[in-house]
C-alpha cells in the first residue's frame, strides 16, 4: 500500500525559505504513470494546489506561486521536495504531499493517496 | 482565472440524499473529481473522472457532470459522511483548481 509522509520544520521565519520533503513508501516514485504533488490548506480554509512533478523532472506549478516555488525529485531516495521562498504569514498552512494520477496536461488528473500533512507556521 | 463555486454548507437527515454542487463555466466539458475531508484528517478521493469510484469507496457516493454544474450525490447519508467535500477540475492556465469546499452536516 502506497504511503506518503511529509517532513520538515514546523516553524519558519518570515522572508526565509520553507523546505519540505515527501517520502514515498510502498511504491516507486519512478513510475512513469504518476506525478507527485504538493497541496496546502491554511487553517480553517480550503485546499490550494502548489505544484506537481514527474520523476523525469517535468513540473507543473500554480501560476500564483510559480515565482517562489521549486519542486524537485530524488529517485534514489524515493522522495520529492518543495521549496517556497520569501514566505509570509499567508503561507502558514498544513502542507500535504500526494500522488498525482492521470494526465495534468490533459485536464484529467486527481490526487490519491495523500500524506497526513504537516503544519508549517510562518512567524518570527 | 477559472473558478469553481461550491455552496458553503449542506444539511441532510440520516438516510436521506445529499447533493453537493460544483459550478464553473462549461464545467461539463472538463473532468472533475471529489474529495472528502473529515476534521483533522487528510482529504480522501471519493470520485474521479466525473463518476468513477476508487476502490473502497461506498456505492452510496456517485457523481455527475453536465453543463455548468457537477454534482456529488450521497445516497442514504450516514453520520460518518459528515465532512467537508471539495471538487477539483482543470483549466488551460492551471492544471489543478479546487472548489472552496462544502461542509456536509448530518442532522
């Protein structure tokens, strides 16, 4: 059974870079069939897609965050990572990683399963 | 930018049918999926490609999509179905868009 687990600092200072890693177990991140995505949810609010990556390195980013995001993949460790720079309090959220199935470019995709999520607070 | 609109809340009596809408311009021309999120938990996929159910999702969950509106229907709603539900679709500028979410209350 595929499992995903987010890890990283729970507290980041304003203007610094948020860095998270998602470890995938029970399956290979190098499967050509899947992308791997990051989604966030501010406390008490809805879901916001951040971006997704294929093991080949192809990425799709949310245009509203694109200038601040880098998503990378490490196939040797079966992990993928998120870096979000110049963070502000508005970036405080639970960050989820998930397997991104289907074809993002063709408008036919979904996330399943999701990691348990990790709360990242932006505060000095 | 493309937007998906969901009602903030829906109430339903146990055993009755809950219908959760998701509206967007020509949404019927796009594929949509739905997630269930219970308090303190991660979202779970309940419908993909408009009407397909993942393994393990009860048959009481069904989906449809036509015109400008997609609908998630929960037939014979149970107390355990009380949760937030999110729709997701695609736009030419953004591969993934989420609706604002609907809180389903089972009274």
